[in-house]
C-alpha cells in the first residue's frame, strides 16, 4: 500500500512539474506576442500620422539634438572629420525638402564646424527618422528608438510581473496563478 501511495505521489509531482513548465511556456509565448503586437500597432499608427508637419518637427528635434551635443562628442567628431575628406552622409526615412536639408546642414556646420560636403539619402532602414554617423558617434532621432524603448519596457514589465506574481502552489494537485 505504501508503494502505491509513493507511486501516486511521484506521479502527481511529475504532473505538477509538467503543468508548471507548460504554464511558464504559455506565459513566455503570450508575453512575446503582446510585445510584438503592441510594437506593430504603434508603428502602424505612427506611419499613418506621418505628414509634412511631422517632417518639420522631426527635423527640428534632430537639430536640437545636434545643438545639445556634449563637448566630448563635438571634439571626437571634429578630430575624425579633420582626418578625412569624405562627404558626410545623413540618412532619413523620407526625402527631405531642400529647406529641411539646409536646416540640418546649418545645425551640423554650426555645432561641429564641418567643412565637408553633406549628402542626404533616403533609406527604408529607418522608421520615421534621421540619423548621422560620425567619428564613432551616432546621432539619431527616430520613432524606432521610442518603439524599441517601449518594447524593452513591456518585456521588462512582463518579466517582472511573471516572476513576482507567479508562484506555484500545489494544493490538491493543481498550480495556481496569483
């Protein structure tokens, strides 16, 4: 009789462990789906809102970033650019109006005293943004940056919630979510 009880207890323990693993796998999958769907919805909503006013604001924010470079970034950029004659490449997710190109060029030349030619290219790699990579420094403003931050925060929040609110309780052979 004792062996039967032990066999039943072992079977119950194995079943509870399997159930816990299935619950954890389900929660991981659910968490990833929530994150990806939230990211996709936010990305589509922002894409739908894009227009000329948004372009002007985006360029303004990017120029503000240029104006607020710290002195170490300015020095690194100036030093590297003094050693090359290659044009500076500014990538954007949309074709910039010539006035906007001039605004970015002036901000860059004022902040970093850049004598090189500045070229603007359109790329699909960025989502609603502008970037420049100089001297190992990257200056970027893009919705992707915000969406990546959102994705990371959601992931962290769900991981914390999963680990702090999921404690297995085995009573009567079942696991409970708190």
